């Protein structure tokens, strides 16, 4: 994911997965509205979501 694409997700941290040339976005999501916003931005940028996980606190 380019720096300009990453700029669309200022509320998230990122890591690069070398194995499949993937970008991992991670961070706290306050509610469903925020999650929908993230998913919409991913779609608008043409990215495919491979996996989403809820990590226990």
C-alpha cells in the first residue's frame, strides 16, 4: 500500500507482510460506524480485504 493510500487511514497503524506483499492495518475501532468508514475507504481505493479479526483486550 502506498504512502498516499495509507494516509487515508490516519487512525490505524500499519505493518507490511513480506510473505504475500500485504499491508496489515491495525488499531482500535470505536464502533460500527467507524468500521464501515474504514471498509468504505478500502473499497473506494480498490483494495481487497483478505481478513478481519477482533483481538481480545
